[in-house]
C-alpha cells in the first residue's frame, strides 16, 4: 500500500479538543438559533474572557469602524468582481496574489509573500495577538452563472466562495489599518491569504512550514454558506467539518472466460466484495459515533460480458467526523482491503491519499465569534450549523493553535439556495460587509483577550523551591 500522509509529526496528530454542546433554540423557518454558552451560563464565559455581552449601546459597528467600512465597500466589491473574473487554480494564483499585495500596499501595509503564491500581512504593532485566514484559489469548473463578471478562464471558476473570503479579509486589513492609525490597539493582527486550499492535502501545510504561525496564539477563518441568508452566521463548538481522504485501488490477476471462473482470479468479483465489505468492516472496527464513511465513485473493469478481465480500478473517498477515528481508520485500511481480497488470489495495489483532519472549533474562539456577530449583526444572526462532511485544510492550523471557523451566510433572503462547488454558485455580495464586520470585531476582541492573558501570566508568582 502507498499511503500519502502529510504532517505526521506529533503536533499534527494532536487529538481534537473535547467541548460540550451549546443550548440551541429552534426557530421556525430559519434553522436552529444558538443560545451561546455565554448566555446559557448567565454570561460566565464572556466574563471569563473579559468580553461583556453586547448592550444597547454596543450593537453595530463601533463609530471608528463603521464609516471606514462604508467608504471601502464599493472598492471591495470591485476587487471581488475582478478576482472572480480572473480565477486561478491551486498554486497558480499569481495574478490573485499580485492584486492582494497591491491592494494591501495601497493601504500603507507591508505584505510578505509566500514562496510560491499567497501572502500575509501584519496590522498593528507589537506581538501577534491573533491570526485570520482566507483561501484564494479557484476550482476546475466551467462557470454557468451568467454574471457580467463571470470567469474569463474556461473551465476555472470561484465556485466555493474563495473570492468572497479573500475580499472579506482584505476589508478587515484595511479597516484595522485605518483604526490602528487613528486609535492604536495593543498588538498585531496577522491576516493570511493562503493558496491551494482545494489541492489535497492543502496549501495550509506549505505555509505553516514557512513559519506563518510563529507567535500566533489563535486563528480564525470563515467559509461561505449558501444555506444561510446574508446577515446570518453559522457556528459550532467542536468539529465543524469532517476528515476527507482519497482511496485508489488497482487490481490485477489471471483473467479468462466467464464459463470457467474457477480457472481465473476473478477480480470483478473481488472488486465487488471490496466495494461492499471494506465500508462494512471499518464501520464495525471504528467507533460508530465517528461516522466513518467509505463511498466509491469509480469502479472500472472489463470490456466484454463473457470475459473476466486481467485488471481493474476503483476509487472513492473516506470521510470521518472525528480526528482520532480518522487516524485509526487510515492505519487499518490496508489490512482490511488485503483481508477482503485475499480469498480471490488477486494482486492489490492500494494508494491511500491522506487529506485533512476535521476542523475542530475551540469553545473560547467560537464564543469570540458569536459575541462579535451578536454585536455587529444582532441577536438573531447566529445559527447552530450541522457538521459538514466536506474537508477544509484550515484544520491544519488548528492542529498547532486553537481557533474557530464560522459559516458566512451568502443566500439572498427568500431567494434560491445554491450549492458549493457547482457551476451556478452566485453568492450575494452583501455578505462581504457582514464578513468584514464580524471578523474585524472578533479580531479586536481577540487582541483584548490576548492582552489580558499575557497580563495575567506575567502576574502569576513564580513557585519557590522548598
């Protein structure tokens, strides 16, 4: 078996955090609204974080940010449309990177380029207090939105909202830069524009190796959610995405006539058993609560109905809701495939391509996002989202530092529900404003929290040796 497994070090294999679920409230016609941990416990967590819940005079953007955001919105929309019109695949985001760098430099910032594509920028002064991340690559999909700014590159499209993510974080950088110039905040916010999220095992690994996390205590990200209205955000403590791997199996054996299968190594029958039994065996050997699911997308063998072929190919995915079970299932996959195929005497070549672990949101970081969303978008804006079965390489950051990802509503209220990775996905641009509001507010609150953490740590007396 060939197993491609990135980041096999102990830090990358750290178990996910275990956190209690929050109370939720069913809201007819709108999904499930979060009653956050801070509210459920009477504000206890918010007080622990030194981040009071929004009051009547705290709703909306602070005065220093509101006018700045309104000033930048037309330019941000133009930027987003330009990026959408010129999508670039993973590690090919040269023009996109250039546009980001130019926009940041025009705001008086000094972005740092990564080795291939992408960049990051520090806003503020002093120690890094928090990191924010956007992904910048597009997908190999032919766009069919009919937009006037649709992709000019045939077969390449921003079908996962990365153009929105990038624009939101550019807006956050501009707003925070202007705020810092007028009223400096303590510390630095690092904003990362990451390449190649769509290319397994994800561009996050390459930039982590370039020390982008140096000094970063926690990370935040967002992802477009076409099932939520503009003005809504989705949160979840614990795993919000799943692990996702690719499985490829090539089989070979002695073929022959279907009238004499006993004289052959019937790989068609062997493939059918692998397709059925491997998912079944894994479901009995891995904790059922982890939701391990092997689903086949390709099975190819033979050309004639009366001839048993000499070779065959099958491929699929393995997804899992829990990081511990993901590692466990991956380690036993070779054994299970071999045992299922053994009675048929066929040769099996298994390629197991490790993808990404689940994104596991921390309780503190999720609460920060919820407090920010409540202040900026209102009490009814926060919904509890279900765990996605999709993979997301932001998970690699959270193998090193705590953090959280939120879902950003992109659906026109009362309008059509699109789907990600589809040729007609057209998010509402008003989501950009909402994303900038929440992420900028969360970043400032995270800076405040980090200052308190560092202050408290400095005040802890050293333990004397007796």
